């Protein structure tokens, strides 16, 4: 028989054998690039603990006692520790608003004179990820609420809400190295992608301060609408995004000139809390607070793309390292929404502690 007639049959046999070996597990397909497993750590403001959730099946792995009123929460750069802001200042509801939407503060709201505040509880708790245990508490000034890590992971930049300051803290020594006066009720803290500055947002007056991380001097100051809660950046750091809770808006900020370029109205009923940018820099995600949704915007056109229904009053949000999932801490419903960002739908909710506030990602096995 002619050799050319044998070739198709031989090829068929070879392909069939390869498929059989693959199906039986003797051969493996080429490995797909994937992010390592991770965990989701959630601070629970009222129950004083942190819920740990696994990324594989989104089940609760454990609960770590943390201290009084844990709120801001971030993982160390190496994934060995989780830092959480603790405060002995009692929980209060939001202040009433005037006709212009500005908070009406009591006479002594900016003084550190709360008679029932337990200042010994204030600090940054250090949780050991492997042991799932509080191993240390760092002095962080009065009433720390939110903070950011320096780009090299050696310092914390902390907003001290009730004394109008920001604190710079050495993690190694646990000492406050610098105190920077800022506006009334400092809330959010964020480090620029290049690490050259950190920003503090102040609730009452809408003041935002940019602080140089070498000289620890204020190098920029501008205003947005009141109750700015947080800040996030494009990966290249050229633009920042700051939500204003009271007015239901998102501010687009030029980080070179320290000025607001654009103000975006979010869907009606939004009281935005946290903002995150996707790892690829293409989308912006904003937790809408009382609206019970997460808004999704294009990071370049700033167009509202969609809103995603989640739990009650989502506050802190975080995006998985691979950009596939978003997790929101839902305070009144005491749970965490798991959102698939490919379909922009909530796929499940995980029960957390009492009043989940913040959420961070920790690489597992580090």
C-alpha cells in the first residue's frame, strides 16, 4: 500500500492515543498562570474581632479576637501580618446635616474629651496570620480609624479622627515618629502608587491633604464635598478618586496639581464609602453605602457602567489579586458579599461578625 495512504491513519492513531492519555491523567495540559490562594480578612466593628474567609469555597476559616472597635484593616506586604485600627471611642451615629448637607457638629466634637472613651484601647492591632492571633498593639495616637502602609511596608500613616492629626508610625519600633496637623475629623488615608506621598481625607470640611513621605510636610491641600471617606489611584498615580458620602459623588483628582478635575454624580440614594481601582486600571468600584450597591465606572471616560446589588450598607471593599472577585463588608446585614466581576453579579454572601467594617486580602501560606 502507498505510504501516503498510511499517514492520515497514523496521525489519527497518534491523536487518539494522546487524547486517551490526557483523559486518564497520564499527561497534563500546560499549566495555566494563576494567582496563589488568598484569604479575606474582615474587621467587625461591634463584635471586636476579625473574620477569616477562604478564597476556595468562600467559607469562614476562623475568627480572631482583635480589641475594641476594629475598623481600618490592611495586610503587611509579606502577608505575615494583618494590621487593624482599634479604638476605645464609643460608636455614634452620623451627625445631623444642615440645609447644605454639611454635618452639624456639637461644640466639643473636635476635642478629645469623651468622658466614656477608653483611650487605653486605641492603637493598631497586629494579627499574626499563621497563628490567627493578636500578638501586639502599636500606639497610633488618639482614635485611629483608617490608615495606609508606606510603599516599603515599614511605616503606617494613620488618621486620628478626634484630634485633627495624622500620625506616622514605625512598625518596627512601634513609635509615633511624626504628627501632622490636618483638618477636622480626618478619616481616610491612602499612599500614592509611587510611595512619595500619602493623603488624608477629612470628613467635616472636605479637606484633603497630601503629605510628603520624606519630609513629612504638607505639599498639597484641596477641598471636595463633605465626608470624603477614602481615596484610590490609577496604577500610574496620575489620577486619584475620592468619594463624598454626603453628596453622593465621586471626585476625580489631578494628583500633580492637587485639584479636582471632575465631579461625578453617583446613582440616586448613594452614600459612597470606599473606592477601589481594578488591577488593570480600567474600572473604578465604589461602595454606595445606604444604597446597598457597588457602582462600576470606566476609569478613563468616568461613565457609570453598572451597579451591583450587594448586602446592606456596604462600606469597605477589596478586589482579589486576579481581579475576578470583589468583596464588600456589609454592616447592618453582618455579612460579606462575594461579587463575580466577570458577570457583575453577587454570587454568595458569607456571614461575618457584628457590623463588618473593613476588608483586606492576605496571600495564603506566606
